[in-house]
């Protein structure tokens, strides 16, 4: 009854908005018959490697993007060939935990159907790239056979739910992981379209039989992201998410969660109406309420999010349009009870803990550095092969981190020596003996697969760091963890606007440099210089790093220093992101 009432409200909200022009994607969703569209027919059309425009939008809800190899575009055009179309598949991994068998299957499919690599994403998911249309269905089917799925990995719905991946606080971690999985399951779209199209599920006769109790037939105005962190580690970057839960642990016991709303990164160069935003912490809920709170926050966004302008449709803008107090009041109304007052918490950082950790149960965890999250074999470093061999003997699990790294987790004491020997054999044992800056880096996919990339990121950040490392060595900062992130465009997939040093692509070999993000991901950064190329990047950063080494106060982080030293002003909230930028920043 309650759900029906809410969907009526949602529909009324849509009717109200139909006076204005709804965003084109709203029409696609309405016409799609619960996300079916003509995907099945498009898949059967072998005359092209692509899908229709509408189906390209709809297939995102099923966890896949149509892409083309941008390295090959010019050559294909020259030879009057269709673009080199292929599909990216994102596999949901709630909480980032996968079994050894799932790793083995993922590894196999990477070779059999994709480009021989596995991308560990910034939201604890797996991605395959380069899957041709004729292999798409089989790949999704085999992913499901491996007890994983791709539904809602993309699209205007709740995405992969993240949680702190590090089981070093194991008792609390188990509860937090369970919460992440429960939220994920509860918010998974109910449509049977996914099963029909990809898993040969039985077709339903009429659309009346279909139900989408939480989302309704137009789903959400835009993508929605949820995460759970366990302080002092903010390794899932809660402030960049639509909805976050901060675990409150008292006397070793989980007593509940602070609730944070309205974070997000995406923006567009030159459009000041778009900006990254830090989530506001608005209340507290008990562990038993966490799924209900997630559902009702999603419903508030469903009913009040903007459906006319996709650039304004993320929940962060709903929170800004109505104000956090209004959102809290509306949420309490939807819940039928009030959230409690915010409890104290403190985050120390947003990085991973590399190397070996033993937990209170006597299990071992090894965090492996995976540059740019790309698991692959190179002649000097057969990492993928090594991980495959470890998966074959591993008695624990694998955990994907939101920093694109991998934890070989829950290794029993009897297996540790065997795992250690394999890490040694495949050159992974010293993966963490790199500069602390490199270990604190994130790069989004960008070129050649991302259709929105303006510049390189994953293929270029390692080189940039090599240059900067020379400067760090000179001034003795090799072991200082300064967060550095690069994205190929301002959509912010590597969360560059909350890192201490952020590079954001503006065009081929041109990057904006942002400084002053919080070391724990708690503060946005500010534009420091525009349109830097490779040479500029090093010469711009070197003097700042030099001054930081000489002038920093005890325990002062780089992001705080650049503000105190006057390189940039602090950005307090999203609305200030484009304000108080120094004239030199724009002079290039
Ligand atoms: Fe992202 C779009 C890759 C995390 C903000 N993102 C894309 C697409 C699908 C490009 C597209 O729309 O055609 C990229 C596919 C590239 C490729 O070839 O694989 C893409 N995003 C990624 C991943 C793989 C980056 C990575 O290197 O790890 C991450 C996958 C996460 C996952 O497993 O679900 C990824 N994207 C993020 C994050 C970080 C996060 O969620 O913590 C953000 C910023 C947070 C946020 O959502 O505000 C992010 N992606 C975007 C946006 C900007 C949304 C906006 O508010 O404007 C877009 C563009 C869009 O949605 O229109 C985008
Ligand atoms: Fe693509 Fe931009 Fe996201 Fe990088 S930040 S993956 S370039 S959309």
C-alpha cells in the first residue's frame, strides 16, 4: 500500500513535469517496457556491430556500454569502415568481495571474450572491455553462471554498493559487508527484462505482470551511488556518493550509521551550473534501519530529482535545490520515524593499507597495488597469471578496493606460505615497495575505450608519477602519501576533485590541475592551473612540493598545506568550487 502511494506520487511528479520538456532519456525509459526496448532484436541484427540509439541508453541498465576503439577511429574512417564497435561490461560486486572461483571465471572470460585484461574499477566492480556484439549475450550469461551479475551496474538506478573492503576489523566488517549486500539486493531492479534478454528467462505475456516497486517505470532521474565506510578509513570516499553510511563503532560493536547525502563528482568544463559536491552528514540510523533508509532516500530522489535536465539530475543537485534540512525532513516523513542526531566520527585517510595485515581471527590479508586497476600480463610482470595461480589454491576471498587495488583476503595461516611463494614467483611480493604517491594514485579508464575522454588518464598517469617521483626523491618525500588522481574528463570517475593533486583532461595532452583536496577525501579541491602539458606538469608541481618539504608543519597533509601557503583557497562546498579561483589559474 505504502509503495503504491509512493509510485502515485512519483507519477504525479512526472505529470507535473511533463508541462516542461522531459529529458530525452525519460521518454526512452517510458517507452522501454521496463528496460526491454528492442535490445533483443538489436542483438540479433548481424549487419552492424552497434545497437540503436535508444537501446544504447537502455543497455546501460543491463550493465553494458557500447563503445568503439578510439585509437582506430581515424584509420577506420579513412577506409570507410564502421567504427570498431565493441561493448564494455561492468560486473557488480557488492562490497567488492569475490570468491576465488569467481576470480578464475572472470579471468577466463577476460581472455575468451574481452581484451585479455580485467579492470578493477573505482567502485569495487570488474569491467571487461572489447566484447564484440556476437559475444555479449554469452558473456553476460556466463557471468551469471559464475554467480555474479551485471544488472544495474550502470543506468539510472542504484549502482554497485560499496563498503570498506579491509577486513582488518573483521567482526564489524562482516556486518558492514552484509549491509552493503542487503542494500544492493533490495535496490536491484525487479524487471524481468534482464533474465529474458540475457538468460533466456521466460517471457512475460503482458506488461501489467511487470512490477518495479521501488523505482516505478521511469526509474531514477539519473545514476545513484551508495557506500559504507568504517572510520578511521574513508577508503570508499563516502563524500563523493549520493548516499553514504558511516559506521559508528562503540566498544568494538557496530551501533549504527551516520547518514550522509548529496555527494558527487561530475561536472562539465565551462559550465558553472555543474560542480562536484561533498555529501552532508544529516543523521543517524540503527543497523536494522539501513536498508529502509536507503530505499526511502532513493524514493525521495525518484520523486523530487530533476527529470528535465540530465546535467542537473543527480541527487547532489536535489540536495542543493531543496537544502539538506528539507531532505532530512522529507526523508523522516517517508520513513515514518526520525533519524537520530549525528554521532562523532573521524576519518584519517582515504587510501588502502598495502602489504600484509593479520586480523583478530588469525587470518591474513595481502593488499596488492594494481596500477590504474588494470590486471594484465606484461612480459616483465605476469600479474594476471600470478593471481590466477593464487585463486586456484586460495581458501579465502578477493576484495576489490575503491582505489582500484586488490586484497587477497582471509588467507588462513596454513595457506599463507603458499600464497607468499606465488606472490614472490610472479613478482607481486614487493608490489607495495613503490613511492607512497604512486600507491595513492587513481586513474580512470579514459582512452581508448571511454567515449567521453578528452585526454589520456590510465595510460598516462604512471608516466606523470615517474616524473614527480624524481622531485619527491630530491626533497625526501618518497614515503609521504599524497593522493594524486587523473581523469580524462571532468566527469570525475577517479574522484579527482577530492584528491590532494587532481589532473582533469581538457583536450589531448592538456590537463587542469586542481589542488587542496582533503587527505581523507573530506574537502573539494580548487583549480590551480589550466591546460598544462607534460612538461608544465612537472615544472608546476616541483616548487610546490619543494616548499611543502621545507615549510610543512608537524603532520600537515599536502592538501592542507597548499591552502595555508596560499596556492589555492579552500573549497568549502560545491557551490564554491568555481569561486575564488586565482587569476593565474586561468592565464595559460
Ligand atoms: Fe564513471 C561515465 C568509467 C566511476 C562519474 N564512467 C562513465 C563511462 C561509462 C563513460 C560513458 O558514459 O560513456 C566510463 C566508461 C569508461 C570505460 O571505457 O570503461 C566510466 N566510472 C568509470 C570507471 C570504470 C572508472 C575507473 O577507471 O574505475 C568507474 C566504474 C565504477 C563502477 O564500477 O561502477 C567509474 N564514474 C565513477 C565515479 C566514482 C565513484 O562512483 O565513486 C564517478 C564520480 C562520482 C559521481 O558519480 O559523481 C563517475 N562516470 C561519471 C560521470 C559523471 C556523472 C555526473 O554526475 O555528471 C559519467 C558521465 C555521465 O554519467 O553522463 C560517467
Ligand atoms: Fe571517461 Fe571521463 Fe570517466 Fe575518465 S572521467 S572514464 S574520461 S567519463
